[in-house]
C-alpha cells in the first residue's frame, strides 16, 4: 500500500490518528470532514461527554509518537467515588499500583491530533466536505462542498470510513450484498452539565476520581478538566414519570436535583441554564459486518462499532482499531485484500464484545455501584487477584489495563461472574468474606 493515494472520511479522533499512521507508511492521505475546521471553533462543547483514555488508546497514540503530548492535556483518575443520596462517599480503586484512566476533553484531544497530523506533508485536510456517495467499482467518492453544495469527485486506491455512528461510508456498504447491520437505542439519553472551578481555579471535588451518583434507573457522573471545572453528564430516561420529557420547568429541575443530587447542587450555579440550553442526546449501539468491502473500503471506529459510553472504551476501542490494523499491516502489506479480510474477521467479534460489556456496565454503574453486595464482591475479587494474579484478573482490568482481546475478556468475565455468584451464596459471606474458606472455594471453582 505504500505510495498509494488513500482517503480518510471523517476527521475525528480515529480519523486523525489513522491519517498519521497511514502517512508514516508513505501513503498520500486526504482527510475529509463534513464540518468546518474544529480548530477554528470558538467553543467546544454541548454534545461531548468527556473521554476516559486508557491503555488501549495510549498504545495506539504511542504508535504515532503522540502519547506524551496527550498525557499532558489529561488528568489521571485512580478510581470511582460514589455519592449516595445523603452525600456519603464510597471509593473504589480502578486497578493496582496507581493504575488510572485519564480524563481528557474530546475537543481538545481532537484539536491536538489534527495539529499533529498537519505536521505531515503527505496529509491534507479538506473541511466542509460531506460524503454523498461512493462508486465502489471505481472507488470514486462524491462530496458536497460547503454551503454551495458544489459536487466534487475524487478517486482513491483505498477509502477508510471513520465518519462516526451515522457513517455515510457505511451507508454505501449497507446497500451491498451480505452486509449485516443493526442499531439499538437505549431508552435513556444524556445531557451535559457543569461544575465550574472554585474562585481560586481549583477543583471543587477530588480531581483524581470519576465521580458517580448512582440512582437506580439513572445516574450522573463528573470528570475533571484541566481548568479546574468538571464536565458533568446526566444519564436519564428519555420518557416516563421521571425523565427528560417530564422534568420540563425550572421549578421541576431545581426540586429534582435538590432531592436527588443534593451534594452536587451547590457546585452547579448554572444548572438551570445548562439543563435547558444544552442538547439532550441519544445513546445508540451500532453493529455491522463485515467492516470492509473487498480491498477498497474499510470501516473503523464508531462507523463500524458505535457503543454506549459506560465502559469508557468508545474512543479506546476506536483507537485500538488503528493499532490492530497496523500490527496486521506488516504481515499482509503486499496483499491488501487479505489485510482487509483478516482485520475485519478479527475485529468484528471484539467490537460486538465491547458493545455488550458497555451495555452491562451501565447497569453496574447506575444500579450496583453503591450496592453492599456488589462492593463486597469486588473486595473479594481484589483480594483473590492480589493473592493469585496469574489465576484472576478482574474483568475491568482486562478491559481497561490490558490488551487482551475484548471477546476474550468478555468470555473470561462470564466465567468469573458464575464463580462469584457461587461465592456470594456462601453462608454468612458478609461476616466471613475474609476467611481462607472463601479463597479455597474460588480456587476449587477455577480448577
């Protein structure tokens, strides 16, 4: 593929990183984006949930030589801090030895990646270009350019679709034979809110935690920003008795937050304005297969596997698409068709697995994070993992702090859950959880 001319459709996080990695292989890369240049935007916000960058994402960024630049604009979060209705706090570490996930602004990260990509002479950005169609036999793309909607046509050796959950590139592949596609919306949506910085510029809460207000059918989370603020996200039913639809006046908003998130309200001076001015966004899971069309088109990131954000792996899985692709590239670089087929075959099960994991983790975060049985289960798992690290890696660590395939992590997590169900059924487990009999029980079940 070296010296070939390729297109990357979509200049988001995955597209900008992919452009650099393709350029480093000597290809001429044109990056198309339907929106204006993000770097010229006056403000970045509204739709964006802050992102949690972890090991898989950093591995991909290191391939491009960008990992340190990104660490410099992110904040480590070493665990969850759960806030109950009375404001009591429970802390749960994410990993061992100060393992952390890193809070980073989607907009800042995107700007940084675009600037770094711009340093490559063989990468060219074309903004205000909306993909309208692809003629697959010739790999000719038609774009509508800017407000004039003037049609522009370009031809490429390969086309990479990184244009998000509602991908125009995938829309073309959906019309081809044997292409499978599904989309499923959660009945919940989300809205971005805000904790501003203290007057002295410091954070109003512990900045090295992901804060969660689990409330059963819904929850609120807060992730720290470099400027001392927190990006706060309310995940909430779209319709129903307690929902975005029903809480529709200033009085209802104030009453609801005072009764449900009382310890957070003093840190939300713009709550009412944020609630009514920021959009309510939907949460969708998208699956498809295959991710490629012959040796012509390849989908990566949300275009191939959009997931809900509850495992913090949407960005990480998309960036991992890039690192896996380039690990396979060196093996198949002389046969693009074999490369595309092998990549799709390997990654589709992993995309489906992280989609399932993310859906389950929503239940864990909103329903279980403050539950005493759940917290004890995690405590027992942590103790056993510390004693027998070769026999047990917690599912969260497999997903977040390793490079184990998502499909393998999901299978291991299912086995572990069955074992822990039996352990939690032991007599007087809450009183005797630290007993050697509990460890022996887990060892016997593993064998």
